[in-house]
C-alpha cells in the first residue's frame, strides 16, 4: 500500500477523500481507511477493522470533524 497508495478503492459521498484497501488476515478480511494529501505528500490513516459497521463508523467520525 505504501508503494502505491492509489491501489485502494476511492470512496464517494461523505467519504469522497477516503481510500480503502482490503486485505486478508487470520480471521477474515480487514479494511484499511486512509486519505492521501498530495500537496504535503502525506498519507493519513483513519481506521482498520472488519467490514461489520466499518463504513458507518467512518462516516460518523467524518461527520464529527465538520
């Protein structure tokens, strides 16, 4: 992921600046949410977790930022 941060899937709507990469782990599939800040050449990591409620919690967090 760090070699190519654009490999993930770019989300839409409230999560429009968020990218999500899916990867397998011992007990299932996990998702990693991050944002790419091109002007600063920075990747900000927001959350990692299983699919159950992942996007709902991420949207709730983004709403709380204003």
